[in-house]
């Protein structure tokens, strides 16, 4: 199910294809948003201590390459935005994982009865970023991995926390990292992230791709997704990729606002 702050399938389409009526974001708006984020902080649950690096990780390759993994961290809008801003990520695509092709559609997945999880397919260069680093971002900034079948007001199995591995090494690293975090009691509650083999990833509809970039002033995005980006920027500044290096972004979009807000988020 979706809460009122998140548009329905029909509403999100109207917003996406009717951008003439959107208010242009001024510098005043950016400053106001930054003040709100700084005052209230991230809406996601924080770890009781800093997230440690994974004790087990793959080595960086000497030559460029392409590896793929799929991560589910609640609403795929914010997760995609985070990984699109991650240095070493070649592509991040919002979509569905865990169900069948005939139900891989937003209106069906939103019922919570399809077996699908909103997820993001991440294609990355292992010479630039390791799988363990991607998981550290996943556990630190993308969501609260201790919430079972929900993320805050988004409730249902479609919002579950999940790592869908594509090879045995990824499974080994993910299992070891979760065990490490739980043993160290990094979070106040145990990590409930599922680690399962990827069977099939289905890209989401076009109007759900790069949603945060297209709708940075939407209430749901401002409340739930921009704070995640601000926290990511503050915590992983060395991995933050500017829009000109990755996402093409107009002045006043989420990157401009996140950088302003991120200046006030403590590491």
C-alpha cells in the first residue's frame, strides 16, 4: 500500500507528463529546503554507531569491467537516485524483482501481493568501486534494514529489504556483512535484509525512472528521498558523483538541493 504522500500510479503519470505547471525552483526554495533538512535531519532510522566497512569484500580489479547486482531498499525512487550519484556505478535502473513478468507493473506491485520488491539494478565497474562498498551505502544511507516488509509509512512486502545476488561471491560477502553488523549490534535491532539469488529483474515504467531528478519538489520526495541523498553526500563524499559526471541535471534539481542540505549533515 502507499501512503498519501506518495502518488498513485495514475497521479505519478500526470505529474511526470505535465511538467509545464511545475513551479521553477528558486534559490530561496533551495535554501528553505536545506534549512528544513538540517533542522529535522534524515527521516530514515540511524544506526546506533557508524557503519563499519565490510570485513569481507572483493578486491578491486586492475582493469575496467561490468558487474551487476540488484538491491531492494523500499521505494525505488530514492535508491536509484543514490546509486546514480555513486562513483563507479555505470547504470542504476528502477524496477521489480521477485515475481513474474505478468505482474511486473507498478499498479500490480503496489498491491503487495505479487511477490515483487521495488528494487534497483546496479551495473558497476569493479575497478572503481567494490561490491562491499555498494552494500555499505545500502545499509548506511539507502534505507533502514531493520524494518520488516516496510520503510516508514510505505508498508508491504514490495518495500522489503533485499539483496539479490548474481554470483556466489556476492552472496558470501552479503551474508558475512549482515552477520558482522548484527554481531557488532550496529543497529538497535537486527538486520532483516533477505539475501536471495536473482532470478529476473524487470525494469519499471519510464515515468518511474529518475523520478527524484524529475520531481525534486514533490512532497514525498522532499520528505523521504532528498534526506537520504543528503545523508549519502555527507557520509560518502569521496564516492559522490557530480551530475555532469553522471546524471544530467538542470539547475535547481535534487543535486543542487542535496548539496546545499548536505553541508549541514554531520558525518
